[in-house]
């Protein structure tokens, strides 16, 4: 195991910002390489505990493939306290979500494929990977500079593009575990110890997983359209490991085991680790809906994340203590269709319009 | 039941800030009057749910004494969101704790007692009460103005000084239920449904309960020193109803019942409501200690609020993911004496020096 | 003059959020109608002072066209204080810029034009305007709700779509006056009392001016492509009136006069008001560049907004008090091309990557 | 010149917080020693520029006395951005003012003087100084830990107690230059290049200057009461160097010269530097009054800091754009007595109760 402290920024008073990068050299050249990061959003700390478990595992069980583990991936976000909480979802200066600053590769495949399309797979993949990394380096070298968030994101993205498998460890606010999984690799969803999966289409919205899988997915489609069958060569997932502002070492062990189960299936590790048997459900990303508070008030959250909720069943009680004389002090809200609530807002009081819940609609069972 | 919307301030864009004040006229002139407020700290919302239960109770069971109920007592604090949380502990402009802006009455008892010391009890108490209220009004009329927090606090304090019994409903961050109770009235601690009590000495630190009981306590002491036996005529408590950012109507019923049990004992209500039987513990306020993080890191909170913790037993695991190479990635912290942890910090990552836990030391059992 | 208080939201503690809407009924049906709003970003207050001057003008000089004036357009943003400043650029909960929540109309012109393309101009414009307003209303009625920012933006956008001329009054951080002007109406830039203009292309990035002009510009292009010459029927501009956190009534008079000069030219008012003679410069929006701090430190801003800066001339001094022993305590930064600095960051200390300056490159003179 | 990086804390993600400490060894043992710090409040950066000038001076002109210079004294505060500003006045977690966490020495002089009162002056002073430093060290070693702010403050206070002259460099929000000067050393006010002085009484409110001079002042009083004439052996001042969020190297030179003028008078440096001739005014600290906004609104600040304002002269215009129909859109506020406005609030919109201005009342001329 090697540890490097990667510089990713500098604070006003002069302190360098660095992130720890742990590397294990794989014992087999044939095995896929892996990149795992955690805590890009400052309050979403549990991924660090999972990485801690993985570090201990790999120290005891040298992996076949190269492994890069990056906990505490956003020191500026982690250190940004506001009251008793961590204001780590967006840059406090610009408001930009720390997980939306990755580079949109936007490769001109017409030109690139013309030059490289005849290469054998390993050489083709290698050339494409080098292109993606070069694009990150070019962005970092912009003479007009890059934003604080871009500097961080581009440094992480460079590391991620080096790997065949990329896992980005997040959490929700008050949340059950769920997985963002690209549609082309839905079979992977059965290996992680996560019951709920959101199926992602091709496209780029700024997040790490998309930044990684999207160019490869486009390359695959392009080659297929030119008559060459080419799989999507790289895998990328976002794992949402429950609620934010929570460190639980025992639960981290369970999540580490799910990750190892996937890496076992992908032959990154020599040990055979079986996935946990559980019911798994999924919905398409477009069917993952946000419900915004139609009124302001104090909120009693009634629907538990991860427990299916029938149409019309109680979602929340909204309390309005300013309206007891009118007899409208409690409003029970529900939804008009069957859903699985995945997460809810962290605070128990909301302005009108606050995102109260995110729920899966039109969900279906994943075959085991 | 009457509802008044009391103006307590004005926002930059012109909106008035008001708080709802609910009043019940008691059926007996002899019964003590009661003032209960909730949510002076913006994230501490559960007291509103308790007041909701009390409102319903008093509507069904007209009280003997006058009752004033003030939920949502700090609209500016409640509405002050920062990320997914409520930054409602201190004024975001000045940093001043919303619960430290009450007026220090600092009555010159030498002068006042000379004029009023011979009055019979009711007249004496009435004159003193009028003085306290007049002091609040004078402070509000200061030609140099008062701060935003003082305007709020003085308006609440005026209401509170009108009552014989004052309850201020708060919560901790992640907390078990506990009570701040003045030493002269420790017997009251057995009526609320709260297992842990902090015994307060005479003195004024800025909080509502102290602002109310302190001048009466001083008056009682002064009279006693002049040879007249005078009880402390007014009761004031702060109830900490568990954790912040939580609304739970069922739990609010239990807390409302505890309050009614005390009011039953004080003959404010006609119904006989018995306190719940439970073990109750207490410590002196000076023995209620804060433990500050001796190092920074991710925190796994191991000690549960409300569960006694022996000296040397694990309090927290501190994770340092930047130090796995040195083998110092997990540090187990404990305390050197037997304590009852009462509350811990809300976030799972801390700077060095953050207040991790508040614990009772030298605690003792309260007789039932 | 009529005043309506338009509800645009509700705060957690129950307070309604309203914005004042002032209306003047024009004396002529032929004159264009006007919508002017200010203070969508909470710290950008000077537009309110300009609207105050316009209100007084229109009271004294009844306009030919209908006028709607909306100061204090974002009460939640205005009231959001953080320390001694107004954190009013983005929603403190979500991080979303208040000026990026307007509805992308995205009209399917193929379908719509088929049905309406033969109408005479007034009927065509009227039908299109009704469509845009209906789209806003439909978005507001979404059963899944809308965000706090969308509710505000959609209410404002409905008002704006009713007008022929839309002005959105903003400011920069530390800034000279500048104008965002759509390319199709660059001649208008000579009427406002603003020396610097950014020329906007067709497209939608989320801001009010784009939300208003973009569908009309698309309609015009579409009709032209179908062989019918159709001007862009609606005008929309963003005026940046100097620096934030500043109210200056005298300067507001000058800006009000510039606006009246444009309205005079458009025959919205009966009086003839001539534009101030001044040198006016412009650049294309793509040439309006951000310069990000290549290092952290204390900043002495040397280049004054509005004063052309030659390539290589001093832009800022970066101070690093932690490096005096190395002799690198002052770094002078400059740019590699001739620019006009338009604005700089508000704080004198920056993290690496902070947007230090926005500058016009490849700028050109606007003919008077 | 020696540079040490003093550790003062640790951030959640593991980064150490250090502050640069520059030391010059004096060439004469007889000369007083000096401690100067800057930027304890995060937005008050100009003192760093002054220290930069002093560093250059002392490199060129070795001082007679020992000099310790500490710029960037609060890295956590400096790095705490909120929007485009620095939220560096209070700990964002606790709300506690960074300049109120110094240790109240509260020496039991009865005991201490009994043991040391007969010592000759140098030995007496030396013993007392060792006691003050030992108290800081004991506080830092508290087994229950210290807060983040206390850790910083105690480390700075230890450095300060080593010196005979202590200068704490601050700024106001929008402010003219002013000096906090203890009453016993008012003659010093004529040496700094600062026209306005606030005369401080004995006592401790938590700030650095008080933490330093108060125990020595108490010692002097105590000795005098025991019949031994003892001067206050240590000098401490707070210099408010204009407005926050401003770096101006030229102005920093002027302030550095004022400091050198005082150090020349105190024979810390060999060069003779004369104070600038200017009118100087002062008032007692109790006459330094805060004026709180009696209403909310947009604020046009009319009274310029540092310019005397007659009773009744315009202080601010308060704008209320929500009240134009009622004709109460502009309210002119003034004060009832002659004052010198020293500083005003940084933002141009205020809630009711915001501290608008701080002004000197009952001011008097300091003789040159």
C-alpha cells in the first residue's frame, strides 16, 4: 500500500488542501483496475468508513487488479461547517454543487474514430483513455484558470479515468441505501448490498459516474453504428450508503462486503465473495421523482425510506402552529401513486417548495 | 381560546415577524398562571408539537389558571436555513445566541424593598411583577434602539413575567430528555416525564428560565435576610425534549402529559394526572461537563445519550483516513470518570475543539 | 398607480412571502407595455432605488404604455443574512442561483406554427404570449410541486411575459455599470446610461432576460425560415447598476433617466428624453471572460472596473504573509491581452480558483 | 528574522491549522519587547498588509527590542467564506466571537502579592508574567479539552504575554480608523496615525487588549493600595485600520509609520520617527454608542465615518419599496445629539434591530 497526498487547492490563509490517495498494485496484469472515492459532499462521511474497511481487506488480501482508494475527497467541503452541520453540498462561495463540476468530455468521435477506429481493442481503449486524461490536463492548464470546484473535480477525474471500475461513495440526507447504475450494466446491481437501484440513461449531468461512463458509452454506440461491436469498456456507479452525518463501522463492513462481492464477480480479487440475497427493486431515472412541499410548516416524516408506500398512504404530517384557531393545524399529505420513498429532507421544518421526499415510481423487481 | 399575532420584528424586505400567542382564561382566580414557549432556537421544533397537544387538551379541559402558549417563538431563527439544516441557534448576523438576550433585571433591592417590604404578600408580589414588566418596556423604548434578538427576547420576557409558572421548551442536538430545574424547586423534577435533571444555582447567564426565576429568588433571599420569610413566588424551567430537527406527535403526547402532571400538582388544572414512574437522576449545573474533541476527524458516536457510561468505557471512535499508513486511523476515546452522557454533537465530523458530548458527572438519584 | 402584494411563497414558521407589484395603466393602447423588476439577487439592492425614482416619475408623468414595477422581487433572498452581508445569490438550501430558475419555454414550433402561422401579427403575437403564460401556469400546477426558487421565478416570469419590454435590474459584486443586450437589438444599448454592453446570442441559460427574449427570437427565426418576415416582438435586457450592497439615490436618478431615455425612444412615454452622450463599448458574451485566482491569498485589487487595462498591466497584488521568509510574499498578476475589467470579487481574500475578475476581451466601440 | 509555523488547531478532514510567527531578536536587552497580531477576525485583512510593511522595515532596520509579528492569526476564520464574503467574526459552529475567547486571568492578588510583593520591580514583573503564561498553559491542558476558539486564543495570548507592548490589528465593517486605548496610557494615542480614540476602563470583556492589560492594571492598583507605587508595566492597544475586506498597501505604509512612531517613542527602535500632526478626538468607552435600526429596509448611509455629525443632521435614508402607496417609502433618520460616526453596517439592507452605526458621543479633543 502506498499513500500519496494529492494537492487539490489552496485556502485563503495559505494552507494547502490535499487528499489522501491510497494505492495497491495488483498481482495480475489482466485484472481490471479500480478507483473508489468518498466524501465529495462534505456531510456524506460514511463512505470513508467503507474505504477504511476496504483498506484493511486489501492489506490482508492483496488484490489482482490495481486499486486506488480516495477517502476525504473534498477537504474544503468537509471542513465547511455551518452551525452544527456540514455545509458540504455546494461551494459556499458560488453555490455550485461539488458533484457537478466534472469535465464533459464531449469527444468529437467523427474525427477521433476516423484515426483510431481500426485499432485492436486494447490499443483502442488505451488511446481513448489517454485522450480523456489529456482533456482533463488541458482543462487544468487553462490560462484563465479554473474554479475551485473544477480543480478538485479534474484532479479526481484524472484518477478515475485511469481505472476500469469507478465507485463514487455518497449518502442521501435521511435515506435508505440506493445505487445509481448505468442501463448497460444493470446486471451489476445484484452484487452490491443495496436494495434499490436507479437506472441511468446515457448523458452527462455533471456527476462523476456520468463523467466516467458517458464517453465510453458514446464510443461503444459510435463503433456499433460503424459496424464494429464494442462493449462499454468501463464501469461506473454511485453508491448512496444511507444517511449523511453518520459514521457506523459495523454497517460499513456490510457495504464493503457488497463492494467486494462485485469486485469478486469482476475478478479484481482472488477470493470468492457472494452477494447477499435480498429483494432488489429498480426504476428508471426519469421515474425517480421529487416531491416538493406544497405548503410551509413543521414536518413529521411518516413514510420510512425503503418501505413501499401505497397511493394515498400517509407521507407526512405538516404542522402549522399559527393556524390552530382555524382548525387547520395538521395537514396529512400523501401521494397519488404507489412509490418507494428513498430519502427525505434532513430538517423538520420547511419552506414552501422544499424537496420533501425523493421516491421511486413505476418501480420493478430486479431478478436475483 | 384566543389567538393574537404578536409583532416581534421586521425583515429587510419589509415582512413583519409575528408569533402566535394562544391564551386560555382560567376558571379560578386562585390558580397559578402559566406561560409556555417553544422553538426559541430554530432547529428545536419538537416543543411546537407538545404545545399542539396542550392546546387540544385545554380546549377539551378548560384550565383553572390562565394559560399562555407561544409556539414558533423565534420566526427569524426558524426560517434561517443553511443547507438542509436550520441555523437557528444564534443570530446569523451577530453570532449572539437567541437564548441569551433576555434582560438582566438587576433590581436594586435595597431601594425597592425599603418602599415595598412591608406590603402583604399578594401586593408585594404584584408590585414586583409590575416592576419587572416595566423594566422590559423601558428597555424596548431605548432611544438608541435594541438588537433584533433583544426585541424578540424582551417581548417574550414581558409575557413570561405575567405568569407564575414558566416553561421554555428546547431540545439538544442529539440528546436524551433533560430538565433545567432551579435548586429551590427540585421537588418539581419528579413530575415531568424527564429522567435527567440539571440543578441550577441562583444567577443570570442570559436564558429565559434564569431571567424569570432569578429576580424572585433574589427577592426571597433579600426578604429572608431582612427577617421576613418569603418563598420564591415564581417557577421557571427549561425542558429539553430530545433531539433537534425532529417532530414526533406520539412522543409529544408523552411530554405533554408530563407537563400536565406538574400542572395538576400545582392545581392549575382540575384533573388529577399522575407522573410517570421512572428512575430520575440529577447533577449540579457545575458538574454538567462539556468534552471537547482533543483531535479532529470523523466521529462514530458510541455512547448513547441517557445511558450511564463507566469510566474508561468507549465514548467515540475518531477516524483519521489520512493516517492509515501510520496505523493511527482509529482512536478510541473515553472519559476518566463515571458519567451519564446527555447529548452529543449533531455532525459526524469535527474540528479539534468541537464540543463532542455534554455529560453529567457526580450525578445522584432523585427520590421519587 | 395600483399596488398589489403578490404571494410567492411561505416560510417555515408560516409567514407568507409577498412582493409589491406597482401598476400604471397606460393612456394609449398603441404604446408598448413595460415590466421592470429589481433585487432578484438579495444583495443587489440598487435597482430598488431606481424603481423608486421611476415610480415618482410615472406618478408625475402618466405613461402611454402600461407599466409594471416590481422592486424587492426576492424577499427570501433579501432577508437571507450571513454575517454582515446578504447571502442572496443562491438558495441557501439547494445552492441554486435565484436567477437560473426561470422556465425554459422550449415551444414545439413545428406544431404551433402550423396552427397559428397564418395569423396576422397582432393575433399571432397574442396567441404566442398566451402560450408562454399558460406554460408558466402549468408548471406552477405540477402535482409534484415546484421548488422554492421555481415558484418565485414562475410568478415573476408570468408578469414579464405580459410585457413588450422587460428590464431586470441587477448589480455586480464590485462593478462598473454594464448591460446584457440581445444581439438582435444592439441599437438599444445607446439609450441606457451604461457604457459597457455584453452582446447575447440566442439561447437559454436560465436567466430572466433569456427566458423572455429567447422564445420570441426562436419564433422570429422560425417564421423567417418559413418565408414570413417577423421581427422579434419583445425586448429584454439585464442592467447591472454598479456594485451590490449599495443604495445611492442620486446615482439611481441617473439610471432612471437612462431607462426613461430608452422608453422615450420606444414611445412608452410622451416626453422626449435624450440619452447621455458617452463612449460605449461592447463585446460578445463568449468574449466576456472570467479570471480565476491561480493561487490563494490576500488580494489588493489594482485594476479599476470600467478602466481599460493593457496586456501586462497590473491586475492584482496577491499577498502571502506565510511566505515572507521565501521572499515570495507579493505576487503581481496581470493578463496577456488588452481587456476592460468589468467587475471583481467582493472579498479581499481568496481561495485558489476564486473568480477574481470578469473582463471584456475583443471589445469594440458602439457607434453613438 | 525567524519564521515558525505555530500549530493552533486541526480541521475535520485532517489538515493542521498553523499561523506564521515572525521573530526579530532585539539588539538591546533594555528595550521593550513587542507583539503585533492581525486578522483575528477573518474579514479584517488590512493588518496583514501593515505587518508586511513592518517586516520589511525591521529587516532593513534591526530593532532594539524583540519583535514578534503574527499575521493571518485566525486561519479558520479567514478561510470561512459565505457567499462572496468572509464569515470570520464568529465561530460558524458556536456563534462565539473569535475575539472574546481569551483567558480571564482573574489572579488572586491577595495570595500572590503576599508571596511576591517585596520583590524588586524586574523580578516582580517577571514572576507575574510567568504566572500569566502558566495560566494559559494550564487552560490548554484541561483534560475536558478547550473549544476551537479557546485553543487559538490561548496560543496567541501566550505569545502576547511575553511582550511589553501588544498591538492587535483589526478593522471595522465600513469604518474610519480608530484606536482602543486604556485610560492609564492615553498619552500613547498621539503617536499612532489614528484620529479617533476610545478610552477603555479597567475590566475584561474577552478581547486581547483587555486580556493583556487588565491583570497588569489590577496588579498596579493592588500594589498602590498596599502603599507601593507600581506603574502598569505592559501596554496593549487595539488598532482599527479602516474597513474590512480591503487590502491597500499604500495605506498600510501610513499605518506602519504610525506604529513605528509609537515604537520610536517607546525606544523599541533606534530611529526617530515623529507622529503625524492631526486633530485627535476621544470619548470614553461608555459613550461609544450603538444605534440600532428602528425599522427594517434598504439603507442609504448618509453620514460618513470620521466626519462629525450635528444633532438632527441626516444619518441614513431608510427605503421601504413596499410602502410607496402610503407615501412612507423614504424615512430620514437622525440622532438627537452631536456625534462622530465611527463605523456603519456593511450591508445596505437591514432587519429591524440591526446595528446601523457606532458613534462617539460626549467626545473631546486630545491634546497634541
